[in-house]
């Protein structure tokens, strides 16, 4: 396992140590978990993005617009037609 050296304000480190002791852990463990979450989050987001992109690429009906969504102009025209029909 690698070692990491951090520069951190003395009072902040002391507060972290006190809280860690109260929670039955260590500052080292808190830092390790935070870095693990940080590193995984990026991978998860990237994986989700790639999965979504692959699904969109696989659907021949999707060319720059969301499936099942009409253009703004078409929706506006439909709204105007509906309002005109009520009068």
C-alpha cells in the first residue's frame, strides 16, 4: 500500500482526530475511504455515460434528439391549435 503526505491545518487535523476517536476510527481510515469514494465515483459516472451513449448509438431512431420527444416548434403549434379549437 502507498503512503500519502498531506498538508492540513493543525486545528482541522486535531478536530478530525477527535471526531475519529469518538467514531472508533482513524483519520487515516477516513481519508482512505474518501479517496476510494472519489475514485470510484468517476468510474461509475463514466461507465454510466458510456452505457447510455452505447444505447443511444444502437437506436437508429435517435439522431440528435431524445426518443419520443417532439420538437419545440411542433409542441408550440399543437398548443396553438388546441387553444384555437377551444374558441
